[in-house]
């Protein structure tokens, strides 16, 4: 692997870096670990007899534009310094590990193949996945128990739109050793996987219907600053949580004066928040930034109620994790049904 390219902005403080424009970063796919990921994707496609090799470029986020058989990759994945900033600003680095990057690339390759071969025009495709022309939602409300859809990316993403349903189904089908016939045996989603299997065999070796190499919103054309980019991104994921935790917090922690010398519950939550937040995000699919807003509010309520963490620390961590998970799932699927974010 060639030596990693160094950039002057790598030595800037976070405050200074956030003032830089996206276009000034000048990062590329070439010479980074993303090249290896793309080569692995191409090898998987070749093994399945698929002719298309989606071209890739750097932009502000993951996407595959309509009528372009290619993949945009977010800028932060090109450089460790940018990944560190992404993690600080978003509490997560989407696609930041090999397995996660490959999972997203397979999904985006599904979009690219749909665009390249205009698969959404086929009657059987529409019967199984729906109409691609359906309005793309800003929010969607999935049913985690549904077996009509495969499960690949988090947030039951296949349920957000017919195009995402196909891309997720394709990603499950493409992944090496996914054993999808056994994994989805008895699920209605199996029909979609079997259709993808037949369809890919049918188009193997066929010329693309749309073969342009356009790069939509390439990084060098994006004039906003990193600060503006993250301000928008954070606003999309954060919300003002309702103060509905008091009874549960009082059940878990103690307000009894006899425990006034024990550790404040607010300090206990602060100490364990990162670990708990990551666990709950993994189990519920909720964004870590959203969970962090809830934790801030819980810390504030514990302080106002003067609650104390009494008893086994290990048991308290477990019980508090269960509480946060339950509250998160209630917010997502309860009577109020806070809308889910379509990523």
C-alpha cells in the first residue's frame, strides 16, 4: 500500500479545521484504505458475474445518485484526522471499520446496479419492491418484527423506500457466506432474494443501459465549511427530549437522605455514558447523538432530584442500560411514535 498522503490541515485544532471549506480538503479515494474496500467490492461483483464496477468519488456523505451507476463516499473516511473530528461531532463514524464500510458499499452497489440497468422499470421488480417513483420520505416508521424485508443496515432501512428495499436485499445477496437461503427461510423476504439471484444471473454480462461516469456533488465543488456541515448534520439528529424520566430514575436511584454520602446518580451516568450509549445504539439502531441528548436530560433530572447511585455498580449499569433501551424503544414505537429518521 502506498504511503499515506499528509495534508497541512491535519495539524489544525478542531476549531480551526471546522472553519475550513470542504472543497479545501483535497482528499481522494486513491492512496487510502477505501481503495482496498472498493477492490474487495469489485472482486465480489466479479465472482457473481456482474459486469458493472461502480465508480467512486468523495463527497459530503454516502449516496448513489439516480441515473448514475456510481457511489459517493463521505470525506471523513479518507483520513484519520477527519475520522477523529467526525467522531467528536457525531459520536460515531459511519463506515469507519472495514466490515461497516463493506456493508455500506454493498448497499450502494445495489443502487448503482439499479441505476445502471434501470431495474425499477421491470414489472416483477415493481411487484416485489414497489414503485421507485414513490416519494422519498424524510422520516419513516419501521416495524422491527416484519419479515417482509431483509435486515442489513441499522434502523430496518429496507422499510424506508422501495429503492432501499432493493439495495438492502442486493447487499444481503452479495455478501460472501451470507447463507441467505437458510437465514431467511420461511420469510416473505426470501422471494425478493430469490428474485435478485435470478435477476443478477439474467443481466450478467449485459451492457449497461446507463453508463455515464458523472460525479454528483464532488468534494471540490462543495463550498460550505466543515462547521456548517456539522451544524446541519447535528440538527438533523438531535431533538429536545420530553422530561418523562423522573419516576423511572427515582425507582433506579435513591433520594433517601440516608444515602446522601453515596455517589451522585448524575456522576454515575456521566462516567458510564459512552459505554451505555454505544450499547443502546447497537441494540435499538438509534443515533448516538440523539441518545446523548436523552442522557444529558437524565443527568440534569438526577441532579435536580438529588438522586444517589446506591448498590452494586455492575447491576446499576445493567439496569440503567435496560431503562435507556426501554425509553428509546417507547419513544420510537410507543403511542406518541416519534418519527424515525430516514438516513
